[in-house]
C-alpha cells in the first residue's frame, strides 16, 4: 500500500487529546477525569434531534456535544462492486451488494430487509471466492459497500475510509472496525441458513468459518497497515446472540468462532490498539471467554436481553470494561424521572473505571432530541470522578 501513503495528519486539538486520555483510561479499566460518552445514532434520530433543537441541517451530535470517540467503517464486502439496483422508486430501493445479498430499503422504515442471498447452499459457501483483503479500494477509494451504505439509511458511493479517518482525527479518538465470522455469515448467507447448516453439517461449516475467519483477520491486518499512526482503537463486530441466548452452542462457538476473535484481539493489541467488541443479545454464557481473550470492553450489553453493567461490574470488577447498557427503551419513553434513574444507575458501573456510557444498542428515531440532550447533561454532571450519585449510589 506504499503508493497510497497518507499525508501527515493534522494536529490534534487539546480537547481531542483529553478525550483520548479519557478513553484510554476507561479501556485500561482505570478512572480518568470523567466517564466517556458517545453512541451510534440512527439517521432518523439525527433528523429529529436537529429539528427539535433548532439546529442546522449539517449538525452532528458528535461535534455538537464534543463526544469522546467515533468509529469508522472500511469496505468489508467480500466482493468489491457497485450496488446492483434491482428496483427503485420514490419509497424504496432494492439492491444486490458485494455480499451477494438482495436487500430492500424502504426509506420510511428504520432498518432494511434481507430478501435473498446468492449464497443459498453450503456448496456455494464452500466455493465462494473473496476479493483480496488488502485490495486498496477497501481503504483508499470511495465506493458502494453494504455495511456503510445499507442500514438505517441508504448511501451510494461511501467516501474513502482513509479520508474519513483523517477528517475526524483532529477532533476525536478514531476507531477502525472489522466484522468477524458470525457477522459475515449473517450478511453472506443469512442467520437461518447459518444455524441450519451448522446443525446439518457442523464440520463442513467449521471449515467454512475458518476460511472466513482468516479472510477477515487478513482484512484487519490490511486496515491496521492502511491506517497506521491514525487509529486509536478497534471495534470488532460480531452479533452471535439474541435476547435469551446464543445462536449456536457455546461449545461450537468456542471451537470455531472464538479462535478468530482471539486472533483479531491479539493482532490489535500487538499494534497498540485497544478493542471494543460489539455483540448484541444475551452473551452471558461466554462473557468469561471475552475476559480470557483480553477484550478491553464489551458492547452493547443490551438491557432488554437481561444484562446489567452494574451487576457485571460486581462479578468481574476491573477485569473487563463495559461500553453501553443504558436501556434505550427507557430513553424512548421521554419520562425524565425514569431516565434520570436509568442513567445514574448505569453510572455505578463506572466506579473504579472501565465504563463508557452509551445506549444498549444505538439511539433510535423514537428517542427525542431533547431527551438525548438531557441524558448527555446528566452524564456530564454526574459522571465526573469521584462519582457522587446520591440516592442512586450502589455498592460495586
């Protein structure tokens, strides 16, 4: 990638350096000056927030609130290609992506619908060919990619990743990101096929998982090299659970999925990058494994899946950090008393360090802009060390 060497980065602001120290303290499981705060925001929320607070059309919560970190997304599509438009009208678009997934995005709906996958048999999965992990288009060129382009919003020709990183870096700690095997399978073949084929062909699927794992480990290596000197940490995406439990047995996950997560964590740490692992659902059965692997913080710790960062802090003390867990369903009520109780309860998880305040998934369009404004002010007011949480103080 030498021909794509980046220009010298712009100097970081003093505020950015303070945020970086704050994040590094949290991910080293120590108390900093205050509890870091950021989030992942739905486009519908941002529109509502701008309207309710009377902000300009280009206002960003990250800049408006001077949030403490931000994550960026490379082109992780197995095949690098422009979206193939299946149909499009004023209300929706249906495209086929580099995952071979056919996805319907209704503009008025918050999330897309997966309709079909080209890879619809295990034989096709075994024969599937990936474009090179170090293809420079993934990091240095604009283009369509599924993860950045088809979600709660829809975007074609996403900007070059490296330019996004350089643009954000003077103001925020910037994290790269990479999916792992479980997230790839959801997008490449669908969750139903994944579970069915694991049940029918456990060894064959194990070999397929290993091939996917190696591919995304190599993508991670290439991303670290492309962003060398510009990244402050890494997010590994890998949803593998639902509200009650995991999609696969803990034994199968440990045999085939865990080794690749561990290899990614090790690679990041070898390059001085702390790791936040994002895995939705109830992951209680394997949370000890993430402690063992040295994951610096787990996200999002969904409250609706029965997880509570305060209880987890009592169990694990400072052996792992927690990122998220504030109940978005409470935020959506707009009830100030309930929200105050919710926010201050979660801040108990920050005692001793190791907690980043965020929602337990992302900020949805059902959350009002004024509610988020209130939450931000609460965290800034009560999240300064030493923590004083008054009637909501709990022993951890």
